[in-house]
C-alpha cells in the first residue's frame, strides 16, 4: 500500500478548504499522479497535521478539504546544527539527513578555511521541507543566513551549550559527554569546514564558556560525516530514542 502524500503548506489552517499553490498542484498532478478524490495530508508547525481530500486540481492551483486533525501543532526540541559551509552536494545531503535526525535549527557559518563562496539558503529551505515531508516531521527546521564564526559566537544564546566536534584541541569522547548530558537543556552541535578550524578559531572556541570539545573516534572524519555521526549519537542517547516510531 502506497503512502498518502504529505505536503507542507505555508500559513495557518484549521478547517474547511485549503488552497494549494501552482507548484504544489503541479507536483500532485504530474509527479505524484494524484487527482480529485485522492487523500493527502497537509501540515506545518503552526497548524499541526490534517488528513485531507483533494477536491480540485488544475495546472494553476488545487483545493484540499480538511478532514481529521492527525497531529497537534508543535516544534521539535532537538539540537541546533552549526556547520561550516561546505560544497553543494555534501551540504545538501547534510541538511536532508540533519532534518531526519531531529535538528530544530540549522546555522551555516563561515570560517577561515571555508572554501565555498555562497550558500543558497532558499535551496536548503526547500530540501528541509522535502525531508520533513518524507520523515514524518511537521516542522521543517529554519535555515539561518550564513555569518562568520565570530559573529555567531558574539550573538550566541546564553542558555544553549555547544558540543564542538573538532579533530584538534582538548576534548572528551562524545560517548562520555552524552552519558552525563542534560537533554532537557538546549544544545547545539558544531562542526568545522574541510581542513578543520584554524588554530585561532580553536583558541576562541576553547575560551567560550558554553563550548565543550568532543572527539568522534580515532579517524579524521569529513565535515558532513562528523556532523551526522554526532547528531545520530545525540539522538540515540536522548530520551527521544525510547519513543515508539510513527506508523506509516
């Protein structure tokens, strides 16, 4: 049995009919091969998730009639991911998988050794939405505009601690750090660029009162691998791992 298409919709809704934009209508008609009478699910963090039925579908728009509320509004409380900008393909994959692993926000940063000129935030937003549709989330995590590491730390929230994944500097094994972690507190996982953080950046991070350096094992990991390994370990160690998975 095929899964009912899940569609992230902008704006609040609670009952009656919901108008679908041209891009969503095109996707339903030409990619998913849906038509009037077919079931869909509409969601966003502000409205929750509803079962719905398509009642109109044309080239320019669609209309879905809301039926039963399936999930209440809400946002994930997972860690932030703070990641140095990397090349397009691995960054796209990193965002997709980070959404699946429960991050609540994604913050690209620019470091001394960052070797990409531009981060396409709009594209990453679209990837986060698509990943949320596939993995049963109702809240695509926002993607922050890229800023330098120094700017990010200068405006960092005073209550959110950082697990810094760095191949150099003082650190403790990630497994050891997670064993004593207060998962009810806000956290972030930070990873550097290809080539790692520069020495001056490591000194700045080591001096920050909210940063704890953690090691990810005996080998040097690619930036995207390090981020996903740390996020997966964080998720498996947290109380979330004991929640029953949603049925498809």
